[in-house]
C-alpha cells in the first residue's frame, strides 16, 4: 500500500519536471545552428533537444545493425551465436515435447507410438541416455526384444546409464528363462549399485536356486553392510543359507565339514528347526549326547516340532519305554499345553502301555484341534484298551477326513512341502517356508501316522494298529460305523 503511494508520487513529480522543462525551453531564446553541405539549419531549444534524441536513437540503431551483421557472419562460419542458441532452444523444446509424448504413449500401452516419439526426441535432443531408455521400454512393450536389447546395450556404453542397461538385459534373460546369464548380469548390476534392493533380491534368489550358498551368503553380507537389509532378517537368512550349505556338504559325504556347517547354522539361528535337527545329528555322530540334548531343548523352547522329538529319541535309540519317558521330561515339561507336547506325551504313554494316561494327555485335543495324527493316536489307544474293531475303524476313518495339521507351507504361494527347503519348489521364493497349518482344507495323508513308530520305536509287546485298514475299501462298507458316531470313552 505504501509502495504504491510512493510510485504515484514519483510519477507525478516526473511529469511535473518534464512539463516545467518543456515550458522553460519554449520561453528561452537562441538555439543551435547546423551547417550541412552549405545549407544552414537553425534549431530552437526544443528542436535541438528533439534532434539530439533522434541522433542518439540513430546511433543505437546503427550499433544494433552492425552487431546483427557480425552475428550473421559468425553464424555462417559455424560459431555459436544468439541465432544458433535460438534454434537450439527451439529444437530442445520440440525434443522434450516429443519425449513427453513418448512417455505418455508408453504409459498408455502404445509401444509403437512411444518408439516413434523416442526417435523424434533423439533427433532433436541428441540425448541417448534419455531416448534409448524410452526406446528399450517401448520395444519391450511392443514385443521387439531385439530392439530392446540393442537399446539396453547402448545404455551400457555410457557410465551414467550402465546400471540401467545391465538391469534391463538381466530382466530380459529372466523372462527368457536364461537364469545362468541372468545371474551373471545380476552380479554386475549388484556390483554397480549394492544398495539397489531389487537387484540384490534377484541375485540372492538366483544364487539360492542354483545352490550357490557361499555366493548367496556373500550377497547377504553386502546387503547388510549397505543397509539394504535389517540385521534380524540377515541373521535368519544367513542361518538358512548356512543350513543349506551344510546339507549340500552332508550329501557329498564330507561329514566333518557337514557337522561344522550344521552347528554354525544352529548357532546363527537356534530356533531354525532344520538347523537344530542337523546340528543335533552332528553331535550324535560325534557321540556328544549332552550337546545334542542342549540343541534340541533350546529349539523346543522356541517351538515344539515332531522332527525335534524324533531326533531327541535318536540320542538313545536302545532305551526302553520307561527310560525314554523319563528322559523326555526334558522336553515335555516345556509348553505343556502345546498340541505337539500333548501328542508327544500320548505317544510315550502308548509305548509304555499306559493307555488311560495317554487318553488324559490328549484330553479334548480332537475337539479343539482335530488332526489326522490325533485321530490315529486315539485309534491306537482304543486298540490298546481292547476296544472293538469298529471303534478303531471309526477313528481311522476320521483320520482321513480331518486336516493333517501343521506342515511346511510356503507363505508366498501356500504350496505344501513334505520337508523343509530353503527355496519353494513351486514359486522359487527364498526363505518362505513356515511350519503352519495350511489356510485351506486338505486331505490328510496316511503317512502322518508314521510319527508314532519313529518316536517310540516298535516294542514287540505293544499291539500296533493295523494301518492297512485305511487303504482297504472294504473296511468302509456298510458294516463300518458312521464316522460321525462318537467313540466310546
């Protein structure tokens, strides 16, 4: 507001000064005499001022004309001038317009149009680091893989765009199924940008798929150093890789190395069940039963699992049922309400022929968490207590109709695996298997009943249930009880 008032006052003062000056010139006497080619010109005071203004304008115009002529001369000689800069700005504007149109075409799914606009943008801009990338992506969209690869190779030649080019060709090779070449390209791309999370994940996945566990561990360590991976995730995945490396060495019959690697995997992640099992087996081979017991107990504290119980039983394979039950208190006193612990107690009491206690250990587990293994244990209890065959058949029939229970399930694709693996055999994801219940209903497998003899052995005095009845269709005819009937208590 104040500044506007000041500008108005200044404008009025300037107009007043001009008016006073013009009046002074009109009232003054004399003037300026100019002689040109023998002709005399007499100018009054006001005319002299006007002539001076015209003369200054003509001199300014002459200087501009001379400057323009010099610029034209430089332009004709190929030097950079205002004229060249003008045309350059014009070409640049047209080039960026074409580039923008190409990006819009690419986003709209018009691959051919995007390639045309990219070529036009390259004509005006001469910026291959921009236009080659657009051309490559447009060619991929159009299905012209050869053109796309050529464009990516041009990007590799430029140090600033080398990573983009290598990554582009890597993705092409992955789409073609050439995992060997893709892994080499992933190594180069990861070396160029170790902080790039996607490239590191691709390289880690490819190394795991090709069983390059040592290389995968190096990649994992690099991701940790660059901050691309949290420390807890690194610890878990490094344990998985160490376990996989141990399994590979074990399969090569290099027992000493296998034991060392298995123990290292368990040290990295004690709650990793396969690592704990392999480490305990390594200690058992060494005759170090104390360390094997410690490993199994620590893993059981993290999560009870039937493989842990089976390995714990293998520590003393020749002991009788009573001694085994006493030794297993190391595990059974932990997580007493866990379903796995209750089933383990039932199996131990069945082996010891204490069927009423086995039934009490199971309690209402079949009602709260029905699984094929629980039904099979109840069938064994009924057989041990001398129940009629139709009651035993009823429980075995239920074993076919209820879920199997927790299994190794890929959390990415929900594929069920018979054994733990570092890489999902279905979606090839790394470290995605978890011991959980499948989210979908599945048919229980008769193989689940094999847990009982694996844990407790096969004592001759113990009558084992005739499991071949499950496969015999004649046992499910009209003389078998309805699976919905309640067995005798």
